[in-house]
């Protein structure tokens, strides 16, 4: 599991699999097709924006499945929560000797930014500007990015900017991940344990 650790994938998602996603969910086929074409998608810089207005629909788990598949192919990956990103950048955290977190995020084949829109915002706009700048750099270098969030794609320009929204349109496929509450299902399983 060293690769998933190096990719910074939270341990909670190491066992995520497509088998846990009910077949009747409309997005399952689209994610499966993305996985089937993953090398081509990564080579062309085609990412995803997995969104839902509800929590617990499996956005992060789907991302973990893609991360594990990319690692299996030998691609470099880095997963980060957007809420934690600002602090890590401000603190100039190091990924490994000679490589900052910021540099790692810009150079990996696949970057995942989980829960966009939840980062701590200030009047300076630091978080928004940093994310937009990173996205612009990755798009220009044809690097693939996957974002997850609880923001409708049309509302991203209100949170970030019109430029950010345009960047996503040219580099990502939005997929509405809705129709099943995985956390509620997990809660039912936990109750059965006692």
C-alpha cells in the first residue's frame, strides 16, 4: 500500500471498489468508461468534476477508485483536500526532500482536489487564487485533475471566477454523483454490528 500512501490517499478509501456502487446509478457507466480509457484520458489531460448537492454520495470513493487504477498503471498521483491545501501551502510543507507540496501538485500525472468550495476563504482570495493558478498551470501542461465538490458546475464561477469555470469546461467532464447515500448505508451496517 506504499503507493496509496505516497499518493496521500486517505486510508478510509483504500478498499473503495466499483462493486460497492449499485448498477442502477446513472453515473456508474460513465465512471466505468473513464476507467476503461484511463491511460488515454491521462495522456490527453481529461479530468472529471464529480459533484453532488448532497453529501455522502460517493464522490471521494469514486475518486479513490480512479487513483488506485492510475497507480496500477504506474502514473504519479497526489490527493489533497481543498480545506487543508491552503494551510499546507502557507506553511510551505515539503512532500519529500527537495519537493514542496505545491511542486508535487503541479507535476503529478493526476492531481485530486477533494471538496472544492470548502476551503477557508479570506478577503485576500488566497485560496481561490492558488487553486485557480494551479489549475491553469496543470491545464497548460496537459496534466489531469479530478475535483470533487458540492457545488453545481454553473455556480463555480461565483465561488472562484469566470476564468476558473472556463478552465474546467475545457479540461474536465462534470458528472453528477447522486441517487444513493453511502453514509446512510454504512450507518445501517454499523447498527447491525451490535
